[in-house]
C-alpha cells in the first residue's frame, strides 16, 4: 500500500547513502500521487518488475538518496495521495526551494487537523513554511535543523512522518506520543 510504504520511501530519499528496494508496492494509478510528486522533485526511484498480484498492479521500487528540489503539487493530485501529504511535507523540507502543496482542505478533517499539525511540526523543527488558504508552502533546504518536539495529536501519520524527518535532520526529532503508530504498524 502506498500510504504505508511512503515512510520507507521518503526515508530512503533523505538519508544520505540510502539504497532501498521496496517489494510488491501497489501501483494502482489512482493511488500513486506521492510517487509522481517525488519523481517531479527529482527522486531517484526506479520501478522494476511490474506485475499483477491478487488482481492489483504491483511493482518493486529501488529508491536511492536524492537531491530533491521544490515542486508545485496540483490540487487535482490530492485524491491520489491525501494520506501521504504529511510525509511529502517532510520530503519537501529536504528539497531545495519552495514546494507548494495545493488544495489540502481534506487534511483539516482527518484524524486530526493534519494541515495545521504538519505546519506546527515543521515549525518545531526549524523548517520555514506557511499555510495560504488550503495550500501548504514549504521552504526546503538540503539540511533540516530538527531538534524539536512534535505534537502528534494522536495521529499516526504525523508521528511517523516526523520520526522519518529525525533520521536525516541535524538534531533528533521527538514526538509527544508513539502509541498510535500501531494503527498502521501494529507490530
């Protein structure tokens, strides 16, 4: 599933020296918005071994550390990646330049107000960002300060996204609660 693999995918892109293979990733064209966005940002992702398993298109991805650049993510892509915006914001923090994620109104009504929670988490880690209407604008750079404590609002995607940020930031990132991660990764 794209939303579960997203954390390993972005971790591989932002941690220097990474070279990771993700096997059997669902490649349903209606769910690959994160993959499309990351590739537009310059991600070194190679799709191999496309096949059908259980009636679903799947493939393996080889993901390598990448020098990402900012991008303009269209609102029309939101339905194909709505759960992946918190981790995309982490990738954007490490991308050179501005990344604008448009049309994120649905993030306000998820497990938490994910739009505000992501912005607050980025602020806690020294990443310049702001919200304009339903758009999140992140000013990325090759390095992220980190060092902050992020309020997860009991949201597993916020927790995991900022833990991934801590893998590559200059200082560790702390989250206020990790128990809800079992929602996505019970073991």
